[in-house]
């Protein structure tokens, strides 16, 4: 949940969707593990509300439930008295993550049972809470919980919650009864000894509605991947709803992290943000510094803000660093790797490039810096191999950064190429299809030519102008290059509404379609 326990887009979605539902008059409580890494100063009115016990592996574990407000949204924090959720980060503590989330799934239902609260909807996310629908229908529904119905949102199908029957039994269910095709068996392991379970598949089978995070990803998941057959069997309850962004948290007109505010009709503040970041990161060249503002506008700044994992197109990110440098642009990568080998590779790149004055590779997670980079950026790069939805391109647009993306999943639903003349009204960025470096190069080349200041392309255009003036004007009009054209694109992307206003209603329709009246 952003900002207190955020690793990627899921955190933004939980906060943004909850806020929009609250604004529409629904009652919402978010339930979270009380991760030790949560900074308590972000929680207001924190109070202990219930002390109770929940089952795990033959024991009843004492738990405290706290209530508090995070960014005005009510949250219930479940804190077990054992080692679960201890550590300095949301994931990767020294406890067994699978067991911790099995425990959490049951502890949420146990809390509803002891407090006699019966919500209309329990909305679970990802494999971590995939066992909750099993626990609900096979245990708590036979106890006191009658009313709730279940929605599962799948944010990323690659993480499917691999689990043995014995591990599932630790939450009190009989794991041996779930190893069938119509329940939770991982279909790929059928006939193996032992077969495995998937908590995500169990969640798909046992939830009343299943949602994934964009219409294109919905189609992709129905066509490929081992879960496709389960999703096809459950097609009537499976839908794709595009994520929105939380426009209260992501608002360049009010953003407390920015040195200057701006909005679509008044973009001067964006220049200040760019200059601030260039100076702060030592990006502006000596010459540029002497010339004051000039360097800010002449050199396009590309940013890439990402978890550094294979899904995000690591080879394309490293290639972009190279190509942007060749084109005479500037680039900042803000990324955090969870894999040591990836971290080493990017550390190597950082050592190589951070000495110069045009590239910065910052290997960390920083919410504050991410806000400043979105505000400073001319181009936001998202070269993902697959991308269920992607929020980075939407946040970038809100901050006036033109997206340059690979055409996959939610990126294909939100970014439309400037040179696709079949739907000019939608055009809002640069799109490439291949996973090869040449495809990325050509999109970067086109973006730089639109920016109109790429030294390389400008030189080519100038040469053309000198050589064949009529051909050159044709080239120019084809390229649409020039700062005014760029300003028009920036304004256009800032005006696009990617907020939850557009899609929260679809979730509310799903809730209404399954709730018991
Ligand atoms: P995913 O959920 O796969 O990580 P999304 O594009 O849906 O990708 O969401 C990513 C979110 O995480 C965005 O809010 C982005 O700004 C943020 N983010 C990613 N990496 C970092 C980082 N290193 N520092 C700060 N924020 C980051």
C-alpha cells in the first residue's frame, strides 16, 4: 500500500482504488500485515483495536489488530507475535514468505470472525492472499462468515504462489484435497512426484470474480501461459480492468516533492524541475551551466523508473543508455534490483557512466526522487518484455513526460504512436514492438526527432535543408520536429485522464454483480 508498504504498482493500485471507492461513498478498510519496515509517522490515529489469536501449523498465534489512517484511508494492521513480517523491507525478510502469507490470509478471516464484521466484498490481490478464498469457502463460511463474496485481482501472472500440500495444510486446510485440476494443482506438475499446488490458481477457482489489470493482458493470459486453461474454464467471471493512477498522490500541481509546481496550462514549473534535477545530479555540462537555462531545453532527458527484473526488459534498458548517449541526450535510471547478479551488472554500468555528465544510474528505491524525475523528464522509457498494466507510463504522462514503450499488455492500452495515422486523436507517445535493440533505437530516434533538438538528427535535417530545400521541408513536416510541436505533445499527455475516475466504476460493477443483497 503506497506510500507505507510499496514495492511497485500494486501498492499504488491498493491506495488509489480504495480512495476512489471511499470518495464514491463506499466503506473501505484495507487489511495489511504490520510489516516491521512500515514507517509509523505515515499512519495517523493509530490504535490497538483487537487482541486475538489465529491458527498456524498446530498453534494459535497471538495477534494484535491496529486501526489507523494512511493518506486518509482506513487501514487495519495485523501484527502476529511470531517472526512473520519482520525485517527492513516488505519482501525478502528472514521468515518463510509463503507461510507468512498463508498465516495472514487466515488471520484476516479470523479477525472478521472475532469482530463479527461481515463486509459485502473481500478483495484480495496476488498469490499472497490466494489461499483466502479457499479458507473462506471451505472453513469460515461454515463457521460464522456468510455475507462476503470474493474478488481476486491478478497483477502479474508470473508469480503464482508455488506451494506443497503440506505447506497449505499449515493454515489449517487439508492440503491433500486441493491437488486436482479443478482446484489448485499446478497443471505443469501433474504426474510428478510430488505434484505442486498454486495459490494463484486456487484463488482463481475459489473467487467469485477474477480481474486482471488491463484488457490486453486479459487476452494475453487467455492465450498463453499454463494458467490459460484455468482462466478459460473460469472465463465467465474473468475480466480485464485497466488500473488508474492515484491523482491525489501523483499531482504535479501540488506535489510536495517538487521544487516548482505545474499543470497542463502552465508548464514553466516543469522546466525548473528539469533544471533542478540536472544540476542536482550533475547532468548539465560545464558549457550548459555557464549558459544558464539553455542546456535544459536543448537536451532531451529520458528517465526509466523501474524494478530491475527481467520482465522490465533489462537488455533494452542498458541499450537505451548507450543509444541515448549516442544521440546526445541525457538519461537517468532509477532502479532497484532484487537479484544480486542484476545488481552487479547495473553497478558496473553505474561505475562506467556516472563519471560522465549525461547519464546517471541510481540503484535504489526512492519515492521522493521518483516524483522529481517524472517532473523533470521529457521522455519516460518503459521497454518491458511483458507488462500487465504499467503505471510508470501513466504517471509520466501526468507529469508531462512523453512515454516511449514496448507494445505489450497495459502499455498497448495506454500509449499510441505519434506516427500511427489511423488514430491521430489518440497519439500520445512512441511505441515499438520487437524485443531487439534495433526496434528500440528507431523509437528513440523518432522521439528525439520530434523533440527537435537531437544533435544527430538536427544535423541531418540541417544538411538536408542545405542540400534540397524542398525535400527538407517535406522531411521536416513529416518529422513534425520542433519545440512547439513537442510542447503540444507534452500538454496533450498531461491532459489525458488516467485516473481511477475512468475505471473504478468497472470494479464497483464487479462488486455489485456478486454481492449478496
Ligand atoms: P510494477 O508494478 O511491475 O513494478 P508499475 O509500472 O505498475 O510496475 O508500477 C511501478 C511503481 O513503482 C510506480 O509507482 C513507480 O514510480 C514505482 N517505482 C518503481 N521503481 C522505483 C524506484 N526504484 N524508486 C521509486 N519508485 C519506483
